[in-house]
C-alpha cells in the first residue's frame, strides 16, 4: 500500500493542469488476471446527512494507491450493486477491477480502432440500463485521429461486454489531432451527454466552438436509443427539447440539433451533480484554466441548455479573439492562471457524501501538470472557499467518484483513493 499524507495550501487555489494523452480496439476479451495493489475499494459506510453540515473542512486529504492500470482515463461504476468497477485506458482497453484492487479476467480490447496519439485514444465511458439490459457507451478517436466516435455495446448479466453487439452511435470529423474532449455522462433524463472539443490547433482557427452548424466545442445531448424500434436512421434520436432543434444561424445555416451547449475549448471531464447542475473542466489555451457550471432551469433536468461558455471570444474571463462577440455568455465560476507549474485543468466531480462527507458539495479537481488535488465550494453560483488538499500526485488526468469513494487517476498508472 502506498499512502501519501499531504501538506495544506491555504491560499486561493492556484491551478493545476492537463497534459493529457489517449489510446486503441480489437473487440476481444482478455484473460489477464494480474493482481495489483490491494487496498480495498469496497463501498463506504454513509454518514447521516444531518451530521454532514457540522463536519469541519479537512486541511489535507490522504491519497492511497488502490489500483494500477495502463494510462487510466476513467474509473466508472455501472451499478453500486456490482462487485467491481471499470477502468478505461487510453491505449484502448477497458478492464474490470474487483473491490480488492485486483484486475479481473475480462476486458474490452479496442486497439484495432483507436491509438494513444497526440490527445486521441479511448477517452470516455458511460453505462445505461434499459429495462433489464445494460448498455455501455465508449467515446474514442479513430486510428488517424480524424474522427471522434461513440460506440455502443450490450452487456451480459455478469458485466461483460458483448463484443459482437458493437454499434456505432455517432461520429463527427476532427480537423486536427488535439482538443477531442472525450467524456460521456448519462443524465437523470437518461440522455447521453457528450463532451466535444473545438477540433484543435490553437486559438480555434475556424471559430468552430461558437458556430452551431458543427458539433465541435460543444456539449452534445442525444438519446442513444439502444432499442432499434425507437431510433431514427442516424442511429440515435435528437431530443425535441434540445435548444437548437430547427434553428438556423445568422447566415441561414441549419444548426445541429444535437447541441446542448456551445463555446468550449477542450471539455476533458464533465460532471452532472445530484441537482442536475452541469460542471465542466474546460482546458485553456496558454494562460487560463476554467471551471464552468450551469444549473437546470424550468423543466430541464440538466443544466447547460442553450448556454454559451464563451470560447473562443474569451479564455476564461479574458479576451482571446477580439473580433468575436459572445453576448450574455456564461462566465466560468472559477479560473486560474498558468503559474507555479499549472497548465491544464483535469476535472472534476462534486462530492456527494460517501467517504469524504466533510467535503459534501465541494467540486474537486486537479491539473495534469501540477498534480495536486484542489477544490472549490460554490454557493448560489459564487465561490465561497477554495483550497488545495494534497501535494502533487503526478500527472493527474481525472478526479472521479463512485459509491466506493473519490479517486484520482494518474496518467503514469496509479489510481488513488482520496480520504481524510
């Protein structure tokens, strides 16, 4: 067991950054049952809600290495009832890990479909249950990093991917090999939310992020429609209440109905908290990193509907391309500058009790260059507190949460469980 007790940083969070890479698919099951670091990741005993408000905010968090994986991108739970979690590797593999940190015998191998070049590879994973059947969705770039794709797999009762069931749900072109976004989330509305980067290069040269005739630099919202009788000819359905359905831009170009939010650069990790608020860790250009949030309004179950987050007119709150306008855009709730080694935000989750109840409702994140775990407490859309809770854990690529606790994934392979 490798446990790190880390020092306090009491100043306003200086940010942390994301020099991320990605991974490849052969659609076969692996029989590797290699045992790895063995601290338990079994579910934690919940703390009664009435006591959470009285708990003091911890000055530091411990980070205990509980698993080891190649280029881990995500740690995802299908169901709290499952005796395992899934770890997604940028190199194209998805493995199951037991609650003792042991790699189990099955996996999804996509190394003939994707490869970890530039910022491409296997990037996101989400699960949806329809009636009694589980479906897995994977977000990745193709071998040439010329397209982003989301594929669907049926799963059996044991939690294995049924590889012959693979179905491509959606694909869109990538003009450059960077800024691919990559995260996936199933919302409380059972819609699939897809984080898409602006297509790359620097400065959004084609200004894709705020144009509504393409899917780059956006949060997309689709109904993946796993049941064939319910889907359209494209392989998915566009929800009728999406904000750009039937719209045209100022030049008369039809908008893409899949769009939920616009104006993003490289939304590497997103979160939808229990209130339905959408949180986005959007990787900045060369000076500012930003964390954005949008609460649901009206009958919406998830925030961000029709939101413009400002890129590339702005980088954070700072003018980026002065010839562009972004009227009434949604400002980031928090930003930090590229100082003290920070380079790219690697979000991020809103803590919901579990093993760190004293940080309930805090947004925890890291930076892939700085590598420390930091957090902000937001009340009514305003940051009330910001702290750094650990020293550097290496190149932290993602901070994620399951019913088993809060985890930080290092690109070098270590997966840490965070605790008090």
